[in-house]
């Protein structure tokens, strides 16, 4: 079994893919990098009309999803696995994105219309408790059908029957932040905006604010005022983590390519560790990912550092037990991302920060062989 994992040089965004022997997988596809550059990166990642078997969407911040339209024009997307949003969450996002002129309304409100009839949409329910992944909750990924809802922690297998070799699995964990919007809601309420209607009426900003210049300006000012210490305001309550890796101990080989240099794991006693945790913009101070994925954690080698290396989303204890490969997607000449404190913490834990920017030489590739 061979897998090629690519962290694409998308700059301030997220665009990661895996090429399996018979499948193509993508996790997020968005960027704040210049449109011409980022569009080209997405188009050049796959040949025209390539089939993307699964697109995982972590959440709906623009820099994680705004290039999906380019991806779907260039390729054929069979299945999309995304966080399930309840009506209040959906309405809240629709109203705010409308005022911010973020063109994601159809993706959020009518994903089937956005992707087309040939794409199955699978929703991952928010995690309701703190239980770790249960290895008896398993589904064959091929069997997932349109508009189906699955539990967080469902193990999605590529093979329907056990193999002598380790099987490759995907586990989506949709974490809901209860208080993520609290500060924004309080400031909007204090300035006379109807927060209840933001959550219950998807057209509230369209009818009450969109054409009112002073109110629209105030709304944006409040939103932008929450950008503190280099952290972009994140209004998405959900962020979906994905485990991609082996389901049991097995000898593996992994080779890395970065900045034209190729190296491998042969000197690092790393022969059972080829799995990756994709984190999106997850807050690792609130989500104990080692506990959630405890039964597979011994196989984790790569941890995508969330939110472009933002200090307030990082928890260094994640790296306590062994060394890890730590890709970070961020724009060059960014004053805040990645945080120097995050880089220092990764290095102090004897792990390896890999900075991926819009510079094409920073593309990071992991080539995995299950022996």
C-alpha cells in the first residue's frame, strides 16, 4: 500500500491532499493568498477531470473553503464530508458572511446545489461528550450516501475486509465550541443589533443592515475589533478534525520532500508511525486530541498545526510523548502567523516545524509505504 500526502503551498489558508492507490482525498481548499496565485496552485494540484473521492471540510472560514469552487470546476468531487450545522449556527454564519462580503452563502445553506447532483454530501454530527473514539463504530466509506448524517468518531474504512497489512482509515471529529461567538454577540447586542434574529432569521442582515451604510460600517467595525494579538476572529462554532492513517501497528516507511531536499525516517525509530491529524483551526487548548484519538495515537507522526500557527490555538503538551512532524500553513511576511512562541515550543519538544507558504519550494510531501 502506498500513499502520497501533500501539504500544498497555498499560503495563508489550507489545502492538503492524499493520493492513495485508487483514491484521491482533499482536506480543505482555501487561501487568502493573491487570487491568481492560489487559483493556479489548486488547478495544478490535479490534472483536469481527476476524481476527488472525498473532500473533507473542517469549517467555513473563507481561507479554508474559498477555493473549493476552483477545485470543483477542475475536478469531479464524489463525496463531501462536512460538519453538520444546526439552523442557528447556519443562520448566524449566513448573516455575518453577507455583511463581510464573503461569498459562501450557497455552500453553507444549500451544499447540494453548490456541488451538484453527482456529489454526495455527508454531515458529521457535533460531538456530544468527551468520550474517545470507539473502534467498534466503523463504516465502509463507499457505503456513505447523500445527505447522510454520521456520528463524530465514526471510523471510515477504505477496505471492507481485514488485511494482513494495516488498513487505512479516516476519523472525523466535529467539535463544537459553545462560547466561540460570545464576545461578538455581546458587542453586537450592546450596539443595538438583534442577536436573536441573527440566529433565527437567515435574511436579517439582508433586510435590516445590508443597505444601511452606517449600520453596515458599524457591524464590520465590531467584527474587526475582535482581532486581537494577531488572532483572526473565528465565528465558526464548529471545527472538524480528521485522523488519516493506519488502524493497527505495522511496519511502514515514510520519505519526506521539502524545499528540494528528500529525507526519511530510517534513523528515527519511526517505522510504525505514518498517520496524520488534520486540525483546521481547532483550538488545541480546548480539544484534547490525544485523548480523543487515544487508541490510534501511537501511529500519529504528523500533526497539522492549527490556525496557521496562532499562539492561542496551540497546546505544546500535545508534543510531550515523542517527536512529531508539524506542518504550518501561513503567508510569507505575516507578522503574527506563525507565532514565534509556537515555533519555539515545537523545537523545544524535539519536533519539527515545517513552514508552508505560497512559495512553491515549500510544498511538503510525505510518501508512505505500508510494508
